[in-house]
């Protein structure tokens, strides 16, 4: 299978590979607020408000017997149940995760169930932590940064896939949130790699601008991520991966002029809402996958053997 034909599941496999080095205990929050059955719903409301949390486990001898969420508190307030014991209104049959399980188990649980958090227990089934999607996202970014730092120490170049016999350039760039000074490094190197290989100027511009748009998109709108360049004899493939916060409405995000950029990003000259539409327009192939709190993968392919390139060469 050629690089252009690789399935979109690549992003899932890469995330699973990162998660394979971690266990749930490595990412969970250990400082957990918990209540007993006899606490009132008003007590829980106070704890939630004072500590900015949206869910609290209910324990009996440190074993999880229920959960109380913001939704439960709102219902109790509407029904005048705030003085009632937690045991009367908590959610029972709570699913827990083991601290010994691989992080991939937690990722699978979040994809299967509509929960925002899971209690984590030890081998004695005692509550030892909580895990959220935010915990997972932060951990994956840190693990990715660690792996890339190791690669950079060993020479800065990532080894291309073994099946990619036609590969002539392959590199992954680490991008941090709001690090606009680093924006443009990948596109500059891409431009030079294509120039020395005699690629037509118009094609170089298309690929470099698409690359730059994806760099800035990660820096301005995500929690950080990576951008990978892959060049072979036929095309340039640019893959941008980030780990959150995800895009709630991809169709809306692809609309020219739509932007979620804050005032500070706009003050830096970014956030006009043209990045993704422009990237798609410049690409011969374009694909995007995103999920709220699960990150975004964008793939842009620019063909090198195009009529545009041949026309340029004849001039």
C-alpha cells in the first residue's frame, strides 16, 4: 500500500502506540474528593462549587458505591431535595477502572460510555483516583514530547516506515500551544526540500502554504501536537495531529471566516477563520477527523506530478 493510500485509522494506531507506554495510574488525578452515603446533596454542592469539580464518588469504607454529578445536583435543587441524603439520589452501578490497566482501557471506556470521568480503584477495590479525558490528553502530549525529544537527541530525523521504499524525506515536528515563534519551521523546510528537487514553484507554494496553515492551526487552537511531512516521488503528505480540545462541528469549522480564536490570538494576527478552508483548497486530497476532547487529525496531500507542474516546466 502506498503512503497516499494509508487508511485514516493511522491516527488511532499512533495514539494507541503512545498509550501503550502508560498505565491509568500514570495519568489519573490522585487528589480525589469523595463523600459518604449520609452526606446531603447540599454538602456535595458546596464541595463541587469550592473545588470546581463536576462529579464526586460516593464511598463506603473507601469502596465506590455511587456517583453524584452536576446533573444530579440540579435535579435535587429543582425538586427541593437538597437536604436529602446522597444515598437517595446518587447514581449506582458505577463503572470503575483499575489503576493497573493500560491507558488504552480508559480510552476505550470513554469511547463506549457517555461518562466524563471514571473512578480508579486498586487491587483491593479501594478508590485511589479519578481519570478524565483531560488527564488522558495531557499525558499523551507529554509522552509524545518525550518521544520526540529522544528522537531529536538522536539526530532529529524520524525513521520512515519500513514499507515506504519511495520515501525521500520524512520528519515530525513538535508544536506547542501558542508557540508562534516555531510556526513556519516545517513549511520552510518543506519549501527547501521541494526547491532542491526541482519541483515547480506553484506546487511548492501550494504545499508550503498548506503546511503553514496546519502548523498555525495546532499552535493557535489546540493543546499542542505534531506535524509530519512525508515526501516521495509523487506527492507531499502533511499530517497534523493534536490531542484536543477537538472540533464540535467540523462542517462549521470548514466554513470560511468561522473562527474560535480568542482576542489574544487575533491580536497576534491569526484566527481569521481561513486556515482549514485554505488548506483544503490548496490540497489535491484533504481529510479531517475530530472529536470533542479527543483531538484532531488532518491530512493534506499535494501531488507533485500535476499538470500545473508540467506547465510551469515548459515555460
